[in-house]
C-alpha cells in the first residue's frame, strides 16, 4: 500500500478573472481521516469538484496511489477509485427505488450483468453490503420513505460498494441530529480501520473533535494551516480558517435598552421545558443549536407557523399569539426562511418583484401598483446590501446564490418591523456575501429586535451581541459576545455540562 493515497500538488483554478484555487498542496493517507475546514467561499467545493472529475484544473497535478490522476468525469473518478458523497443526500441515492436496488445499482449497470435480475440474489448481495457497513434497514423499503440518517448511510454504503481508495464526504452531518451523527461516526471508524482514505469536509467543531486525525484549513483559495500533531489544536485551526481568533469581533456589543419581544414560560411541545427570553431594541440575538435542538421550531412559533404548547409571548408588552403568518406580519414580525430556493425565491420574477412581493400594497395608489416607486426602493436596497446585478429588472435566476440571498434579506428590510427572524441567513453564500449581509443586519438593527437562528458558532460570533444556546427544546446557556469562552459555548451546544460563563437553563435576561 502506498504511503499516500492521494497527493495534490500546486492545484490552480480560475473562473474568468476570479482565481478560486491558488496552488493547493495536500495529501491523504490510507486509513486516516483528514478534515478540510474552510468558510463559505474558501474554495473547498471547487477543489472537490476537480478531484472527483466535475472540473478540470488550470494548473498543478494530482496523483492517486502514485499514478497520475486527471479524471474526465465523475464516472471516470469513481472507476479509478475516488468516490464522493455530496452534501445533498439525494445526489447519492435514487429516492424512488428501494434500498436493495440503490445498493446494487452500480453492479446492475456493469457490462455483462444481463437483462434479467434475480430478485432474491440481488437482495442477498445488498444485505451483505448493508451488514458490512453496520446498516440495519429493510432492503424492500423505498429510500424516499426513510429518515434522513438512513438515506445518508445508504449513500455512503453505495459509495463503499465501489471499493474506493479515497472517500470524500462533503458536510455529511448537515442534515443529521446528534444521535444520527454518532451512527455516521461509527461507520467512519470502520472505514478508516479498513484502510480507506477519507477527506471529510466540515467546519463543525463537534464533528472535527470526534473523527479528525489531521486538519487542513483553507482560506481565500489557499491552504492556510495544517494541523497533525496530537493533540490537535482546534482553536488554532479555526483561527487559520477565519484569519482571526473565533471570539474576536469588529463591533461594539449592543446591550439593547427597550424590551421588544418577551417569551414567558413558553413551551415548544407538550411537557417540554419552558423558555424565558427577552430580545431588546437594537440588539442582535443569535439562537444556536444542533439539528433537533428546537431552534427552528422556536422560529416557527414566533412567526405563527406553529402554535406553542404553552406559555405566552409579548411584543412591546402586549400579548402576541399569532394564529397565522399573515397575523404575525401585521404585528411587525418578519422572517426570512432557511431554504431560499424552496421557500423564498420566485424563479419567474425579476429582482424587483421578488424583493417587493410582501409589500405591494405599500407601493400602490388606489389599487394601482407604482412600478417606478418600487424599482427605486429596490435599487436603494441593492446598493445598501451590495447586490451585484445589471439592474433591478434582472431575472432572479441570473444572480449568484449569495446575491439571491441578499435579495431575500433585503425583502424583509425594505419596511420597518419590530421583530426580525433570520433562519440561517448565511446558508449557501460565500464569505464576501456573508460579511455584506451581516454588516447590513447590524447596521439596520436599531428600532427592532433581531433573532438569528443558526448552527455554526463562527457565524453567530460574527453577527450577534448575545448568543443563546438551545438543546432539546430548551435554553441551555447564554453568552454575551465579548471574549466568549469557546469551550463553554461548545459544551452548552452539545449538552455535556453547563460550562463557565453560561447561565442556568431558562434563566435568560
């Protein structure tokens, strides 16, 4: 077995004038997990797409097991022994087929497999693959009907059925709960013990602490740090990824004076612990937690999508019990949803109509819409958030993901509100767009309470005055964003202990 499974030397890639990769050097060892960390826009996705055959490099070389490796397609990369499980789970499975056919699909597609499929043999072979991966699932079950974690495991098992030398996992826990993630980590342990070289892309510290043998950090298209001496220096790795210490912020923390939103003994589910929280005018509060922590449900309750199981909410001291989103908006509660593609962007509309959609009546006179007034206001918002476009009449589909996200944020900043809820506002945007969005959210925060719901610690520190941690439907800790003790914050998120500097659950200000 060669000392290095995969060696990347001086890899370069440009898209037009944009130099995305600036001479990347990395190596992967057999039987080892290398974690690749990088903020949005660092170049991780481009690097992976070159390794797995989606893009060609403009410079540099790749070697696989000592031989030159320049795949012309994803199929070519797989045939040579490099398999990628992408962040979108359904890219690795066919949802409408059952488990057995998913696991055996590549075998069935091989030349000489014949026209007729022996059902019993297919299921027995599929069961052997599942057993080798430690997967306990019905071979006859339709993949679309399975939980996210099982679909993820099947995608990885299908990848392993190809017997790869190198397995690339791109943010594999982004859709998993803590329990489901532990199942994945156990599987990764087995693959490592079997000699597979694994490149694990993530900047979730809980993942990295659990499975990393070494850490590579990327920033602005280059490798910014390599950490392989045990014990691994996680804080130094985060600093290398961000270019500054995680708990360094470039703004003055706003304490807020006037209470706007108050949650009193609020229960998200029957029998759950109660939540007590006050958000004040001018303050940005980050609500963070793992998948299943309850943060998304809390946002839905405040926005009138889901009723609370108990307790009360107040806005400006008056009772607030929204029975619908329309009622929430009428009380000055606005929200940007997590998945802009499914829940926010209207593909057939241009920038102006996408941004102005909720406030058409405000641009109308005697039932007639003033397109000029709306375009003028949209132009102003484009300028404030730095939306890169030719004009406000461009189709929304002509914009990059980051610029589409800016338009969706701008939609709910066009008009004043009392409470602004932002669910993962940085999802799917590069680091430049992330900074533009965060800067404008803070600059416009006066006169409202802003709650930002997110999963990543570095993103919360970058935007919030106060960080509230949720775990199992309750508040487990609260941290003012001044020299935060990162270890205590991580402990609150994982639910291991209260941690220094954290308040007792439910005792928020």
